[in-house]
């Protein structure tokens, strides 16, 4: 396979450094990939693919870090967006589509009796914590080490601009360590407002870990006995595991669910849904933004959810994801590598079981990407309904070449 060059990406980045702090910041920074081996910018997208400014095409196994679930420029989503755009987007008031979207979410998500909207996942996880505090009259929140719940001060993995007071009421536990959760609750009687968890553990720079048998049963019981609100941050996994909520995929009921990413098929929107007994507290928390009532993203979300239902998209994504996971294991074994392939099939991640310094991982993912299939070396990937068996076949052929390069480079 021919490999890619990134001259125009580098030219744009050099211009950006003069006018944007860091050139590209946050999780989109090239520093978290392999600088010089990846495109720095995207030009356009269609279906399961996107193109960079140099004209290189990629099978997008990152899906924009999750928001693309039906495919770029999906005709039904774009038609709904175009129809709403004729009436404009942002007004002094919400549009009628807000009511329609809230009704659709309440009808779709099992635990949902109400819904509220924003633009980012961080907005809704922070709001969910405030609702829990308002409902319980308590201050403290228990989260898991390594979990990502957004960029707000109480949960950001960053360090700049923070004070000790920002996190004084956040207690850290460990994934699947039910005894530690119980210990923290016992050590802070009648002080814990919420436990916030992702449906499964998906930290960056590490394999994904599914809930151990009995873990969520124990967490649910712990919350019920102690009057604690169970918040599930479904921002990353939402609508890729179960349209009723990822809590249902793992066999339990959350009290509050937070969604974003795939909800609008690339259009910026997030949602928080919850049980009826939290409705009054939800209304007591001041939560607002001038753009949060915008109709365009809500129209996109309505079209996205309907299309996911009508096409049984989750089943298709599970099929494609399993083909990719199994193929990486088999192709790696062909070259003498045991690959640790973790996470649900629709949100996979693969790494070299033999290493902890990421060096082989970085070379492997960069070489696959340079052959037209975008693999992130340190973050889980995403499957979309637009991906095909042919995309998996192309990707595995790229993996075959990349494994050979890794083997030669590291003299394995």
C-alpha cells in the first residue's frame, strides 16, 4: 500500500502556532498521536471516511472521537438539519424540536422521565453532579481513578489553573473495587451525594476494562442503601451499546445518564436524563447557555436516534466491531504478537500485550493510519453504522503491513 504525506497539514499547523496557543489544543493536539506521522487537519467527510488537506482518505475508526455514528453527511440527518436551518437556529426561545427531542429520549432511554440539553459532555456531567447534590443535600462525589468525565475543574485530568478547593469534595476509588467504594461511603456517612461512573472503564493510555460480575449490582445496592444518586457518564458509549442506555447493556438501572458525542451525528449537543424523583432537583439547578436551545443540533439528534432505531444500527456496528477485533488478534498472531483487544466491539481498543512503553503501539497505529485506516495509539476507537466489511478488510491488510514493520524495527 502507498503511504501518505502530510505537507499541507504541516503548513497549516505552522500558521496556527502563530495565532493559536499550542497550534492545536486539547485532545485534538498532535502531541497525543505521533507528530509528523498523522494528519493535523481534516478537510471533508463522507460516510465512514474523511479526507485531510493533502487529499489523503481515511477509514475513520475514531469517528471524530465518537460523534460520527451514522456516517459523515448522512442524508437523513442533513435533510433534517437543512429543514431546521431554513427557520434559523438560535432564538430568544427554544424551538419546538426541543420538546420533540425530549419526548423521543424519554421514550427511548429506559430510566428517562425527563431530559435537559446542552452542547458538551462536560456540561451534563457537571450538571448531573449538581442535581445529585441538590437532591441529597450532600457535598461529596465518588469517581474512579483514570476515568474521564470532562474538562471542568472538578474532573479535568489537566493541572493548569486549578486550586485544591476545586476537588476537595471528590473522592477517588478504583474500577471494579467494590470494597473500596463501600469503604469510602462508610468513612463519609451521609456525605456522599453521587457515585459517577462510565459504563465500563475506558481510560486513555490503557486497555479498556469491563465491569466485573456483581460490580454494578453491588454499586446499585450501595447507592440504594445510602441514598446516593448513581450517575452514569454515557457520553462516550451512549447509543453504541444499547439505545435504551448503556446501563441496560450491563444489566442495571442508573439514576441519571449523561449523553453527548453520537447523539447528533457530529452536530454539537449533549443531554442529561433522569428519574422522576429527581425532576424537582433538576429544575432547581440553574443550567443555561445561549446556544443550548439551538434547533439545528436537536433536529440532527432526532433524525439520528430515529435512524439508529429503524436500521438496527447497533447490531450492525457490533458485527463490524467484532470482525475488526478478531482480525487484529489473528493478524497480530501471524506476526508473533499477542494483541490485547479490549472494550465492547463497537468501542474497541487494541494494544501490544508484551509492552508498557507504547513504542510498538505508536509505530503500529501510525503505519496503519498512513495506509488509510485511522488508528489512535492511546485512545479507544469507535465503530459507525457506515463502516463496512470491506473497510475491515482494507484495515486488516494495512495491519498486516504495519505488523511487519514493527517486527523489523524492534527486531522481535
